[in-house]
C-alpha cells in the first residue's frame, strides 16, 4: 500500500470512528484495526492521534465549504455550491454525524474544538474570504471587509447545520433545512430593506 493510500485509509477509519463514538473512540488500536494496518504503520503516517485527528478535520473541511470552479456562476448558485446545500442524503448524513460528534465532544475534549478551529473553520473562512474578495474585485459584490462577510455567511449557514443537543429546533427534514439555508443566502445577497418602486 502506498504512503498516500495508507494515510487516506487511516483518515477514513479515524473519521468513521469519530462519527460513531466521538474523540474517545480514536484509540491507536481501534484506528489501526479499522484501517487494517499495524499500529506501527499508523505511527509512521501520524505522530499521534491528535495529528491524525487534525488530518481528519482538514479533510472534512472540504465537505463543509468548497470554492466554485466557475467564476461566472450566479452568486446565489455559487453560495449554494460553496456550502454544499445540494449534497446527497448519504453525504449530508455523514457531514451531520461529524458535526454532532464535534459538538458533543467540545466540552469533554478541548483539543477537539481547538483542532476544528485551526484545521477546519479558520482555513475554510479564509478560503471563503479570499473568494469574496475576488468577487468584490470583479464588481460582483460589495465587500469592503471580506473576512467579516465570510464570518457572517458562515454564521448564517452553519447555524442551520449544527447539531444542538436537546434542542427542539431540529429540522423535520433535509429539504426544509436546505430551503432555510437558501433563504439565508438570499438575505445575505439581497438584504431585507424595501427598495423604492420604479
């Protein structure tokens, strides 16, 4: 098995274990067994479980936010693409299982929250801010502070996606959550202020 394939296998195994049982499930024995490699192979690829978890988070960040390949895509469609609003049910379930595990473990394991911020959220916000700055340079949007706009957009969209333990605010189905995210995008792009008539 190539080094790249072994790393990918370990990341996939660790991600599955994290989604199933949280950070506590990420033991070297469990990850090695799930990936069907030796513990030695695990340590040759990653210095520690924390280093492996950082790779899991970095890999997952692409499923939370991606930059569109087409700069001419209408802005609302581009933002739907960026935030993966239209992903399939299986991918959506995996994304939410990851978010659920991260939310539940953030109090028990402070390193989970720190890693998600450093390897997931902050790089994703930077990619979005860079894309927004590029759109502003092309006069497609007004964004004097692209970093703040990136934070606003992520707050709007991610608050609809994050699992809130014990909350009665859970979405009845994926379609209603996706429709709400589209509405958040509409508000961010068009605002709510009435416009004067012709």
